[in-house]
C-alpha cells in the first residue's frame, strides 16, 4: 500500500476546484424490435454539451467491490475458487473483503451523490440469491440489494442492475460444467425471474450479462479468468452460444416476471472497429467488420442469426428456437467502451476489409492492454445504432487505471485519467450531437476495486481506496467528472 497523505475536505475542495463552484467534495423474433420507450434524452445535444436529461452515472460489480463473501448465506462463486487458487491473481489477492461495499454502501452512495451522478450500475451476486445456483433461494442475499436500492432511491440515484457480472455459483460449475452446458443458461433465467419479481417495483433497468465476450474468451479459452478453462475452438463456440442463450432466456424471464415498464438489454464489450481514415469506404468496411467480429454476440442477439462466415468453422450446435430466444426483443444496448480493437481499412478482398496491425509504438495507459483511442467512443455506438437500428444505447462502462501516486501535498493528480476521459467524452459528445441515441454514461469505476486477475494493482476508481483501512479519498478525476456533470458538457 502506498503512503497516503490525508487531507481535509476543505483542502481537497480547494485543490480540486470545487470550492470555486461552491460545492464540497465530500459533502455528500427479431432483436431489431425495440420498445424505444425510454424516457431519456431525445433532443440533440447543443454544439458543446450533451442532451438535456443525459444520465450520468458510475459502475461497479459485486465481486469487485462487495467483499463479505461468507456473510448472510452467500454461496461460493467460481471467482472465489479461482482467486484462491495459487498463481491466478498477480498480487495473490482475492475479493474476500474488496472495498467492503457490502457494509459501506451508504457511505458509497454519498460519494455518488457528491459527484452529482443520477444513476448507479451495480451487479447482483447470483450466489447471494441462490447459494447453490438453483433450488432454494436465500432471502437474506436479496435483502442486501433491497437495502442498496432503497438507499439509492432515497438519494435520487436510479439503480441499474446487472444480473451477471461473472460470479457464477460454484455449485453450477461443479454440477453442470457451468456455461459449457445449457442447463446453466436455464438456471440463469430462473435466477433472473426470481430477482426481477422482487426488485422491479423499484429497479426499472436490468442488464442481463456483462461482457459475454470476456467471460467466454478469458474464462473458457485463455484460462485467465474464472473458471480458468482452456477449451478447444469448437467448445468455446458452444460456450458462447450457451451464454447468448442465457441472455435470451433471461430477457424472456425478466419480461414475464417484471413490472410493466421494465427495460432490459445486454452490457457488451463489442469488438470495436474504427475506420483508420474517415472515408466512406473505410466507414462501410468498419461496419461490415463490426457485424462479422461480433457475430456470436450482438449480431446474433439483434439479427437472430449467425453470419455465414461464423458458421463456416467450428459451428456450435443450436436450434432455430434457440436463435429466436437469443434475439428476444430488447429495449436498449449497453456498451462497455475502452479501446480500439481494430483500425479498419477497406479492401478488395472476400471480407471487404483489412484489420490494420498495431505498430509496436502504439501508446497504452497504465494497463498495457488499454490502448487509448478516444474515437472508439464515437464509432461503437454509431455502428450499433446504424447496423441494427438500435434506438437506445447506454455506455455501461468507460474508464482507465492510472498509477495514481499521491503528490507531495497528498493529492492524487491522476491527469492521465482526466486526459483519457476528456478525450473519450469529447467523442461521445460528437456522437450525441449527431443524433446517435446514447442516453447515458456510466464511468468505470466509482472507486478502486478488485481488478480480476490484476488484483488490486490496477486502480480504475475516481475514489482511491486504501485497502487496509477501506478509506475512500477522491482523486482529481472525481473533480473533473463532477464538473462535467454539473455543466452537462466536457470540462
Ligand atoms: C470491464 C469489466 O466489466 C470490469 O469488470 C473491469 O473491471 C473493467 N472492464 C476494467 O478492466
């Protein structure tokens, strides 16, 4: 843990520029059919600002922040098992305590409030609700989310709940082989039905699965995330199909059990394809690439079919009914946007595009995988809106880690994070001002947390967390975000 000089609220307010604003830093059949009923911003943004009513929020996930892994009847998840397996986490840590959000949620909601956010995206831990994954529910598990939701609403913050952010009950991994079996897809729908039946009187927005793509590849192909499997290419495609099926079954279960007016969609880290140069030919090529490279995720969810190229190799086993379920109508698409996956150039080849290799000199943020490419924040929602006629989009995650060293005066001047956010938000503003229907933005993350196999070494928070004392302290980026929200324009 790095040494950290504490400073008073007044000092921080001065440093961060909040006093000048008179604010205290700490005071406080085809998936194409969409309901389009969100009451979000519809008017275009002003030349420099975001649309009126644009929803600003922050995001976290259960295993990364909650801790309390053995409390009130929670069962073990595949991440408990994985993190406790030697050699899996770079700093040998785990999420046993994490940020202790389970006990400190009220304090954390005050942090959200002090930023001026009006929405919070969190995830529900399936093994809290069903310790064995299925069968008997544990009412105490859901009680935590009842308390959380009530406290959010009492503070004027809308809850956006993700049903699955990778913490599969270990019992389902043991019993069915987890997502290698469609029994897990069905169990997911039962859990989704149970939760929506009990929370949808207050929670109006549900995300089914967070980043199908990462849970499939890192968890089942590279072995870098739980459950740590390294499957064959055809088995990986089957897992991907089962996950997509789980999404579709959950959409149906949520509709059948939720109150009227409930909205549902995925939160996907779409493979991002950026025109290398913004010519009409390259833009078209980037659209084609987006559709092909997301064939197992957004394309099948929104079109109800796999592309020919996708089925040409290692095709999964599926039925026509599966495709109908996977493409059950959704109300919005959630997009986690971090970096350009590919710069695309139009090509006179069978695919119609070339993916430009990244030169070794391409820059990265603190995490070496995180290549900054702010225009990703423009192109991903634009492609999704155009390709599939999507009418409502949320940016469900965006952010970066930073080395976050406190300066001599004790402040964390995380200006690399501010640089990153400013550039991405400028591109988001470009998108909304052109009418791309993005209704809100959730910054990842409210606070430093357990960054999966990177343990606590990659800090993504606007708030620094001292993992010994659990004390939260705002970084300079918290002031940047607060100012952006207050102006409804990039600060
Ligand atoms: C996306 C994941 O949803 C989240 O859990 C993770 O912490 C961030 N990316 C940063 O890597």
